[in-house]
């Protein structure tokens, strides 16, 4: 670990870095890398929606029924860890870090994430998590699809991370072990359509967000770019 990595150097106090972007753009790896380098906490909001989906499926909820999803979601307990070196996620007391990445959750998370009540519940939880971290004297990197626009619109650093369709498909296929990148690309396109057109908190580039295109950059270069944006802001406290 370098002197800089993990250091609480002022930027870690009261700082919120919002990282948004479509599926496969590299949000998770980038956000974790930035958080680790700067000694910040980390929150994966996408994992929260996946955890909610897992819990509803376990309960036998028809996730295509928005009313049923909204009712059942009220009693689901989601707990997210904020360590970028070992993020955790629990649903109803079960560690779901692995199962939420499976095809069953992946195939059903979109209809769950479009339900307005689910978004209300999880946005409230996300804001409380951010507030707890800030009250503890730390900063946090939060990644998702509506962080800069809805969850933390006052974040001093907002990033909208993109990559071209081929790069996104290749990255996602590598993550999931899929052999057919064309099928992965089609799946990502469908997810983009759902995310950008849903009524509740659609995927948009937030006001003031800096777009970073990672298509031809390495992960370290993308992290460097975001850290440079943090450097420009300085200590927000």
C-alpha cells in the first residue's frame, strides 16, 4: 500500500464521489479502486437491487407483479458493507455476495429495480449509509445509475462512466464467463433501454457530472482520471 493509498488526507472527510453509468462500463472496479486508493468507504448500490431481487425470489414473489414487489419489499432487510477491499451484502440475514451475481437474479433484477417503492426504500437506505460514513469522519465512493441525479445530487465529484458497446460486452462476458459476447451485448442493450426509460430514477448523466470514456483506457488509467477530479475539488469540508 502506497503512502497515498488508504490515507485520510482531508479528501476523505465529508467527500462523496458519485459514479454512474450503464452496465458493463466498469463502475464497480473503478469505484472500488478510487475508494481504496484514497482511503474512502465504498457502496455498490447495484448490489442492493440485486440483493432485493434475490430476497423476493426466495420468498416466491412474482417479480413481474409490481404491486406484489412493492408490498414484499417493505420487509426485506438489506445490509451493505462499505470496505472497498472486501465489500459485503446481506439480504434477510444471509450473505448473498455470490448468489446475486447468478443468472437467476440477473434475469429478474430489471423489473424489480423499476418499481418505484423499491427505489424509494433503497435510496433512503443508501442516503442513510452515506450519512453514517460522513458522520464518522470519512468520505465515500458510491456507484450506481442514479447516484449523481437522485441519491447524492450535491456530491462534489460526479462521474458518468461510459464505454462503447463492444468493450462493455467483452467486460461483462469476462465477468460472467459467457462465451457469446453478441448475446451479452443484446442483454446490455435491453438493460440500457429499461434503465434509461423507466419512470423512477432513470439512468441519466447528472448535472455537473464529468463523462469519462473508458473504452480505450486501462482500469488504472480510469482510476487515475477520477482521482484527478477529486484532486481538483480538494477538501469539501
